């Protein structure tokens, strides 16, 4: 046997051994099925403008977003491709899985804005601005800004660039939700300076350990602005 034939036989034997070591059937778990999601959205070392964390968000909120991508209300080709043919029941399973998945809180972003701008952001988040008909963030997203069950997301821990991008998408009508689209209405009333202020202030706030969304009854109803994604009676 010449050297070339011997080498080919050796490689074939190695390949066969490697193949034999592979599991014949992957585990039928949600963790295995959703690796494509966790690789971007549920990594301890990633929390950026393109791939925000979804761990621990209310299941109703996550389900709404998956449906919005599927229906074209939110536009991101990768997400549309991944969920476009999934049945609603499976989307609910995905949402429930990630709502019960918790990662350590990401570090907050140090404040890089002028004190007056940060104060404007704090004012909008905690008090709102009646003159431009913008309610306080805490009125809907909860006193601690950690979200409210079953469908209102928390705002702490989100990167400033991500929040700015979402406000821009609402303003430009490339992100939509169930009517009445409360966030699109709010974004339309905010100036770019206000958006920069409130996103900067929110991004600078620390996320308390063990943060969870508040219970459904934690905020006053009716909400200060009609919101199709969090309708009255959704407790």
C-alpha cells in the first residue's frame, strides 16, 4: 500500500470515529431549539444596539414582538425570516421560555450627557411633560421601570443606542404595533433632544439584582395613553 492510500484510509478512520462520537439525535429541549435566539439575545457578554437582551421580559410583550416581526410591523430581515413560518402556539412557547430565563443584569452606561440634559431625561421618565402630552415612563413601565406583567417591557438595562434606534423607528413608521400604537404617538411628540435625554438617563440607571417585571396590578388603570399592546383588562 502506498503512502497516499494509507493516508486516505487513516483519514477515513478518523472521520468515522468523529462521526460515531456525535449524538445521533439532538435533545428535544427548548434550549436546543432556540440556540439561534440565545446566541444573539441571551448571552451574558452581549447587550448592544443590534441584539438587545430578551431574557426576563414579560411573555406577553415577547409574544407581541414575535408576531409583529412575523406580520411586518417590525422590520428586521433576519427576524422576519426566522419567525415568518412559525405557528402562533410555538411563538407563545418561545416567549414563555425567555420570560422565565434570567441573566445577571448588564452594567449601566455611564452618563456622558450634560447635567441639564440628564435632568430633562429624568423629568420625562419620572414625571412626563403635560405640555407635549407625554406621560411619564413610570406610569406604564412601572415605578421601578422594570416592566409590568403581562405585556409591558422593562426599560432598565437597555443600551442607549438601542432605545434611540427604536424611537427613530417609531417616528419613521418602520416599527408599528397593535392600534392604538402608543409608543409611536409618544415618539412623535418628542423632539430629538428629548429622545436623547430620556434614553441617556435610562441607560445610566443601574439594574437592581434579581429584577423582575412588576405584577399586573402594580400600575394604575386606565393607562395615561391608550395602548393596543397593553389593552385595558389585560391583567
